[in-house]
């Protein structure tokens, strides 16, 4: 009988945790902790002060994400004063393959990592479709956010200037 109660109790705890995370304010940057392809952690406190931030939540298997990230890399010089953080939920080995495929290590100011199954960022912004882009000014305040239908990178760069 006790074993039958464990599963509903665990599910209830998970749902309560998700609700606590969902109560965050999407107008500010989320308190993220992502693991990069090299195994190092990168958190909100690691962001450079005084720079606009673009958070891109993506799925490596998403065709729209692939297209958007390809366009973003072509326009990367337009984001020289912006910290770009690409966040996913996939495992580190899968992330590592994606980073290698796109040679993302050669782009300074671009951080790529996974939040695993914590979903802090995903719940913070209520992400449903990919890619999801959130633009924050140099003080961390939300400027704009886009889901699925994201403007071209050159338009996003203009918003962050």
C-alpha cells in the first residue's frame, strides 16, 4: 500500500515545484544554471554586467531552430555588444554534438548549454514552441520575446542597440 502512495506523492511534489518556478517574473532574466558542452557550468551571475542579453531556447532537432541559429551565426558580428545564451534541455553529449556540428566554440560572446530537466528557463518564460527568443537590455529588463516566429537576426540586433 505504501508503494502505491509514493508515485502520486512524487508527482504532486514535481507539480508544486513547477508552479513555484512558473511564479517567476519573465520581465527579468531567469536564475539559470546551464551545463556547457565542456561540462562547465554557466549561471546568471556569470553574465557580463552592462551588456544586453539574448536568450535563445531551442531544440537541436527543431528545423526552425536550425534555420534561426544558422541565420544568427551569419549575422553574428551584429551582436558584438550582446551576450547570447543558447539554452536547451537535451543531455550534454547531444549538446556537444550540436556545438561541434555548428562549430559554436569559435564565436566569442556565445554561450551554449543545457538546463537538463530542471526547466527553470523553460518555465520562467512559459516556452511552448521553439525557437524561443527573449531580448533583455543591459539592466536585465525584458525588451521583447518571440516564440516560433522569430524576426531575422538583423532586426533583433537593432532592438538590442
